[in-house]
C-alpha cells in the first residue's frame, strides 16, 4: 500500500478495510476502482454507492499535495462506466496560486484521462467553490451532475450553479469528456513528444482552438500525459501541465521527480502554454522542457 494511504486506511471500519485491502495493496493501484471492484467492495462491506463514496473520501484526500495550505480536500468522481476516480487538491511550492489544482478538478480530469465517457456524480468533503462549479459546468454531464456532500442532501450542479454560464451560451456543442481526435500530425522520433501530441489531439479548446498537450517523463521512466481543458469562463481552464501532474500524482508518482517534459501546441495559436509550463516545471525542479508545434 502506498504510504500516503496508511493513516486514512487505519481509521476506516474493519469491514471496509478488509474489502479494500486487496486493491490498495496492489503495486499498480492508481487511485481508482473499476466497476467490478466497486461491486465486490459493496457486497463485502454492505455499503451502498453513496455511503461507500463518503467512506472513501479520506483516502481521496490522502492524494492531496498541500505544501502551502496544509488543507486536504478529497473528491470521488463516479463515471457512467461504473468506475470511480479519486482526486485531491494539489499545490506547488514556488509556483503562483493560479497553478494549483482543486480536488474536484483533479477527480474529473483523472476520470477524463482514464477514458471515462461521462460522469454521474462527484462526492467531495467540502462544498465546491465557485471555480470548481464553473469548471464542472463544462462537462457533458451538464447541470444534472449530482454533487454529494457530507451531512447535506444530494443536489445537482444546477442547484449549486443557478443561472449558469457555459458552452451553450457561446454556441459550443463540443463538451468536456466528449470523444475527440483533432488529427494533428508531426513526424517525431521522440516517444515523449508523441505522447504530448496525442494528448493535444484529445484536448478540449473550443474557445481559443489553441489545443495542447504535455507529457512528463518521471525519473523512473514512466510517462504521464495531460490535455488542455478549456472553460467557457476562461479562468477555470486547466492547463495541460496540470492535467499531466494530476495523472502523475494519483498514479503514485512524485511531482518533484520529473526527468524531462514536452509541450505540444499549435504554432501561432492565440494563446500559448509555453511560459507557464516552463515556470511551473522549474518550481518543481525540472529544467529539461521541450516545445514542439503543429
């Protein structure tokens, strides 16, 4: 079991500990459960979906990185596939506050990067801030997405974001988590650059069309790729580097152990991720950053 889960796991009821142990102890546990695993866990511990999601929040919060706030937020995103995905808030010492990732963003992006087609619910241990409500409003789940909070009745995203502004107000039909392939092509020999280009091809940037992707190579050789997730309100947009860092973190990697990185983005686009990507990676101790354009 990854050391970050030890404390939260020790506080769980014995029946739930027993049900979770085979999965948490797996060397490849990546902070998610497949549908069949969720079914087995529920059968063994006797919890329904909502109760289990609440019980798992301490484990999700254990995925948070909080060198600035020391405040741990956990979220569990439930997909239409039946798979469940952990997320935690992520902060980066030395980088601007705007580069942080909220727990809901983390869980949603985690699900997206794992290939989830749509979300049905997000369970979180603290009320979603306005930033996160707007970020989730970009999803193809729409305002019907269920939001579950401890000691509060289940509500929809529409309840938390009345009179919302979103993609439809800008006549955008392509929504976050819709399957896309933008078809950008480059002749590349570098596998890390290929991973960044593949991420850019599946990025969500309907407002600027400045599609981009980032691939990170960890010191152990593992590769984590993230895609840009743009938002109708612009500021809640999630850069591709943060998406890659989300995948690295939830997979058990160390965000301060990055050997090199590649950003793939459109040449001459109306906006660029280059300066912010280099600055944030420098704060994390990585100076080996390359940019390829299509």
